[in-house]
C-alpha cells in the first residue's frame, strides 16, 4: 500500500489549499486578537431554532471561540452561547454583549446558524468592524440538534471544535485550534483539517471514508470501534506526529516506509484501511515508535 502515500499527501495538500491553510492573513477575525485589552465582560445567552423533518444538514462557523455539537432529545435545535467581550472601555464591552445575537436560516434542508447584530440583523463581524473595530469578542457555542441532521459543517478561525455522539458526514476545519471527535458514527464521506492544531478521534465507528489533514500539529487516532467496515481512513500531517491507539483491538501493520524525516504506515483493523503519513515527524503506535 506504500504506493498510495504520494496520492494521500497530494490529496492532503489539496484539502489544505481549499481551506486556505497557511494563509494567515485570509482569516476574517472578529476583532483584534493580538492586543491586550484593559476591560472585559461576559454573558450567557440561549436560543431555540425551529426545525422540521426536512432539515438534514447543519452549517455553523465562528471567528473566535469554540463550537460543540451534539444531539438533543427533541425536534428543536438549541444554542447555548457564552460571550466574552474585550475592549479598553467597560461601556464598549457591554455594548458588544448587548448587540450579539444568533439566528438560523433553513434553506434546502440545511440549517445555517450565524451570529448577527441584534438590531440590524447584519453579520456581527461586519457590525463590530463598523462600530467598535478596536475590540474583540469570543463565542463559545454549545449546539444541540435533532437526530434528523446527519450532515455537519463547522469552521472556526481561532478556537476548537468538538463533535460528540453524532451520526453522518462531517466537514470541520480550525485554522488555529483543535478538533475532537468522540462517539461518532461516520456514515458519510468526511474531512477534518487544521492549519495549526491537533485532531483527536476517539471511540468512533467508521462505515464511510474520512480524511484528516493537518499542516502543523498532531493527530491522536484510536482504532475503529466494532461495527466499522469498508472505510478508508487517511491521516496526514505536514509537520507533526500521528499517534495511533490500538485499545487492544486486533490489527495488522500491512506496510511501512521511513525516510530521513518522513514516516508512512498502513494498518488494517475492523475491516478498515488506515493510511497515515507525516512528511516531517513520526508515527507511533501505543507509544511505541514504528
């Protein structure tokens, strides 16, 4: 299987390019992330969005903050939002918190969650840029969605993404931050990516293909759970480390290639094919370097 690695890394490069990986100036950051502000404030808000059985996909993105998605116990999507504002004046911090709101639009079966100004309904990034550009807001979003949603898209510029207990296809990208996937059933073609950050995949069932592409960072991957099969799992990092945890599951290393800086390995487990590649770095299995 070693002959696949060139294609694997080429595929990773395409995904990184598509996400804008490595282009730091391309991020639409909400506020000044480099400045130390003298004042800060925080508040918590909650929102409920009506959905119906036709809603099967979700799209949510943030500039700065964290996104956590899991299933709810109802047919309604709910959003719990922790908002933190930073500025040089306390009044500006409070104004930011007063104006931040969230809305959800349903179009063609897709639920699109966005953050807007509570008065004008315009994109909040634009409102902040126009009114208080020398400030910052961070949003930690906990989103609970109905089980009818089986196609997930999440993106952050600076922050972390957590996908927990979901089923379907997943597209997640963090420019600077981490992605954690736990107790998922990956039943549709999926892709995860980071520019600078780490990815952790733990206790997941894979019945469809998934690729994980990191420019600088590490991947921790636990072998597929029982019930997986017929999935190709591709793990790649430009610079970093891939750590594979067997969790005492039966597996076999079917191929391996080491060069001066790069390391590639193929593993078969739970009727899945796992291909791992690090261009500069190493791959370990249960802490043992292969």
